[in-house]
C-alpha cells in the first residue's frame, strides 16, 4: 500500500514536469522557426516585393516581386475553403440530425479520418490524372478542387467535434417541443457557429500553405490570376522555385515569400482563436 502511494506521489510530481518540458520544447521549436524565417525574410522585404509581379529575369536576380504568388494563393485557398464549407456543413448537420447513431455516420467519420491522414501529394496525383483524362490542364480550378480534398476532412471533422459538444439535453428538449429535425439542424448551426468559423479559418490556413497538392494541378505562372482555366502561382511553389536557383539574391526572396506565407497563416490561426473565444461566450454549454 505504501509503495502504491509512493508511486502515485512520484507520478504526480513527474508528469507535470514532463508536460511542461514538452510545452517548452514545442514553444522552442516554433520560436526557432519564426526567428529564422523573420531574420532572413526581412532582408529582402520591401513594398516592391509584395506589390509587383515578377519582371523579366526575376529568377536571375532581376526586378519584380511575388504579388502573383500572394494573389494566387489567396484565390486557391478562398475558393477551396468556400467549396469545402458548402459540403461540410450539410454533411455534419445530417450526421447530427437524421443520421445520428446510424452506421453510415460512423462510416462517414472513418472515411474523413482516412482522408485527413492521406498525403496531399496523393490528392494532387489523383486530380492530375483526372484532368488529363478529361483533356484539361493545370489551372486555378484544378488547384481549388485539389485543395478541397485537403481541407474538407479538416473542416468537417472540426465541425463534427464541435457539434458533439452541444449538450444532448438541448437537442432532446428541442425535439420535445415538437420541432422538426430541420429546425434542430438550425439550432445546432447556431450553437456551433464559433467552432465552425474557427474550423473555416484553420482550413483556409491549411490550404494556403500546401504546396505538394497544387504542384501538378495549379501549375505556375508569373502572371496574375485571370481565369479559372489558366495556371496560377502560389507562395509554397514560389518558395520552392526560388530556393532552387543558384543565385543568392533570389534565394533571399524565397525567405521573404516564406515570411509572408507564415504571417498569413499566423493571422488566420489567431483569427480562429479570437473568433472562437469571443463568440463562444454566447452559446449554451
């Protein structure tokens, strides 16, 4: 008995220290990445860099900037997140109303979990094979569809977990008042708006930072986005192509592009936290 009490007392002291050490380790890694990207990216950061597209001989050290990649990434992520949201919201509402407790709901969750763990390059290869089969080419639309496959499981499972947090008593009392399941879905949507918005912001940040999935589907161009059926640039690929050159000036611009991309991702991550913390005060727990 004394031995068990000693072990429990020892674990009570050891585990908090281990968790604190893991937290400090994660903070150290994140801080190191931010410091490295910021210190190198600021060297070439200028208004010209973020406000102009590449000019002639840009990848040889010529004039120009990365505006085409910034605009292309925003278009890709915005379009993909919008389409994924239009699919995810009805699916989750169905799972928690008409499909609650049914086998197909479990299968949907399993499929989404498998999709979440799938490497994004696999989605890129799948969409690339599809567009080649139908006679299309790399384009903004193909890149959007690829990123939909990347962001859909993230957004859907996040929304699903938030919906699971809605008190069961609230759903049961809503049905007890004689409401339909469609009206129940409206109640669930109002209760999960903070988590839904947070999931949308996180899915947007995931989409804008993915490079493998759009490598073969969105293509790359030095022009600004002009059509859904034309290739479009993106920040991850801009970083890749600029780091692949042997010119130090161009490699320095790659770190600036990485800094811009990191800033956008951090911005939407903080927006997700702020929205969830602010709007979460007005829901029933």
